C-alpha cells in the first residue's frame, strides 16, 4: 500500500511545536452541544467597567444610580467590581434605561446574548484603554464615548 | 488531572480539552456527513477526530462557498498531553499533526482540494495559526466567539508538497 503520510522530519518538528502549545482541541461540536459553558469572563468585566464609566460620566454615585435605575445597590457594586458577575436581564435593561444606553446591545456586552464581532472588538478596545479611577480622564472619556458610539451604531443597524 | 490538582496548577493553566468521553460524541457519527478517525497504539485510542463534509463551506474571500472538510472535534488522549507545570511529557507525540494530515487527505479524497476548516479553542489558536499555518478568518458569534481557521486549497497543496 502506498504511503501517503507525512515525512518523519516534519512530524518531529511539529511534535515539538505541538508540545509547546497548550492544546490542539477544536470546539465546533462542543459549541453545538452547549459544552463550552459561559461566555468569556472578559465580556462581563468590560460590562462592569462600561457601567462604571457611564455612571461616572453622568456624575452619579453608585447609590444614586441604584436609586434611579431601581436596582439593588449590592448588585451594581458586584457588576462594577466583580470579574465574573452575571447580571440579571432585568438589571441590564434598568441600567440601560437609567444611563441612556441601547439596552439590546448592552445585553450583548453583558454576555447574556451572543456578541456580534463589531461589539466584541469595540469592547476589547475599550477594555484595553480604560482603568477604573475616580474621575474620567480625557483618554478614558474618549474610549468610553467611542464604545458607546459603536453600541449606538450597532443598535441602529441591527 | 489528579496530578494537576495535587501540584496546585491553576485551573486556567490546565490544557484545554473537551473531555475524553465518547458517549456524546459517538452520536454524531449517525449523521451521514460525519466521519471518525482515530489512532490506536498499545491497544488504546491515542487521539480521535470527527469531521463533517456537507454542512460547512469556505469563508475565505477567494474561495467563499466552496466545500471543505470541517473538523468538528479533535483531541489527543490526556496521557499524551505535555504539561510543563507537572514536568510531564506526553506518551505519544504529534497526535494533532497526524490527524490534521488525515483531514487534508480526506478533503482531497472528497474532491475538496485539501480545504479544511475548524473553530479552535482559545488555547489551541497558536497551534492552528503558527503551527499549521491556517488562515484566521475571525471570531464566530455563532460558535461562542471561537476563532475560525481555514486551510485554503493553495495552503494545503503547499503543505502536502513540502512534507510528503
């Protein structure tokens, strides 16, 4: 039978690279079977930071936002501070309403719906350029406004 | 896995895997378009791969819509994982390379000119991009934002020509 396999030298070279990688696994079937679990944590942490920036840009304290949005104070603190916080759908809509952000897109950023590529990319840019401080610096404000612009555009388009 | 736990290796640093459990995956083989491949050595399965030939087409601009072999699942057996954190080398090596080669050959046999597509788990992205030199097409919201990779006809032909 004719040998149709690769050369041993190639396999040795690839074996070294394969060993240096953490995994060779693919996830097509796993995604279809719902085996991949929750969406990446980064989307939730970006959500928390976005809420914090939106609140601060309006000059609101956490308490004031909780009151205006009719959301439990502890829940907002958790959203803003906890990496893996999973907000309730109602909370996302209440916050969107209070902060004048597009609710449907905010649900995507919160990781409660499938995120479209343009929103993921904008979220990553926002995360990379933002640091939680007391007041918004000009650079933070620019990053925040750019992200909100993408959300609004995606909302209009979709 | 017990070794990883005992050595206190952070869960995030464990090799990403989707369980060496065939009860769910075997059901996939009932579909007409699915094929299963495996490597058996020392009377044990050392690596397995499931592919599909009908439900996925090329997403590359130059080959959009053309048929390809889609790797739905591929995995090396856990005892073949190299895990530096616990100083362990895999029992058998190059499992992923051998199975990927088989996928290209299947694609040729089907008349798909070696085109192969897959969604990599995050830890495996480097392997498919730098190791196998597939083209990264972008994150796929329909597959939980996994990065989708493709091997084009030209890439497949070059790989086979260089390394056969």
